[in-house]
C-alpha cells in the first residue's frame, strides 16, 4: 500500500510592514554634514530653527515638498541663491549648497522626537532660582515635603517630570502624576446644593458621584439647575501663560534634586 503524503504546512500569514518615513536616504559623509551644519547655523538657523523645524518666521523644512523631493541640493540651491518672498538671496557655492542639503536631509522625517536634535539633557536651569520661584509661586498649593515629596526620585526622567508639573496628568510612564477629577456643584431651583465628582455634563444632563458614592443625574433646562464646574488644573493652566523658558528650566532643575 502506498504511503499517505504528509499534510501541507499551513501558509504563514503575510507580514504587513509599515513603510519607512519618506524619503529613506543613505547616510551622508559625516564631514559633509558637519560643514553643512556650520553653514546652516550661520545663514539659516535664525529663520528655520536649529533643527530645521521652523524658527523666527521661517517654515519647517523637514516636511516641505521641495525639500522632500530634493536629493543633493538641486532643488534647494535655486531657492537659496535666488531667494523668495521673505527670504533674502544667499551667495553660497555649489559645494556649500550640497553640504547644507546633506545636513537638512540628515534629519528623519517623522514625529517631533524623531526629527529634532534631542539635547543631552533638559536639566539646564538654575536649581537655586527654581527653589525661589517654587516658594513664591507654587508653595501655596504644593510642598516638597508633602504631595511632591521625593518627586525627583519618583520621576527620574527629567522630561516626564517637567511635563508632570507643567500640566499634571499629561505625563506618561512610572511616577507620572495623575490629574484629579473635575468636581461639580448643582444648585436646584429651591436652593438645594449637591456636590461631587463630575461624571458627565452636556446641555441636557449633568451626572455626578456624591460624597457617599451614589451617582446622581439632574436634568438641565437652560440655567436651571445652576451648574458650577471646577477644574483642578485651572491654576496650572493659568500659570502656563506666565512661565518664561527660564522659569520652566529653573523649576525643573530644582525638582530633580528633590529626592
């Protein structure tokens, strides 16, 4: 009797790979990129930013169609030499154009953290000045011996730490702070007030969880009942308008020392 042929192995599912960031470019000569960086720093940084993502009036170059289609400066060169509205002419040699193009093309086309020149550390501020600013501006609500005790050890990543105090609850990762929920007070027509944690609110209903854990829903008819919402992050949102870059770096430099 003949042998039964072995069953065919099941077909492997097709692997769908996400296409790489456009365009994929081979790495350029580091010496050429370095010379292009030097020229770019002198002639282009002010308008287009140190990482080519836009500066003082100049557009982001990384996603500009002309730059994306350029290979070795053949499209960038005429713009540099002839200028355009809002951009002066620049007398660069053909070699310098190629070098500047190589530098711009050295950035990957992707999200912000992929494309930019990431600094070695964001901890560049004055910790002493940060402590003084914290005492004047933040100590009314926060304490480094209370709610922020050991924050520099709990959130070792300085970028996450900085985001956690700028906008609490927006940071991710271990140690990132969590935003407190919104609260609401509902005042009915007869004057009865009910307060609790906000569940949902729209033009027709407001739902809350009261202090005993019971969920309450009230029907809204215009301004009746009166609904007062409280965003626990509002003080932080208000302060965002007043921070200078120095304030942000100084406070971060201080908080990383709070172990």
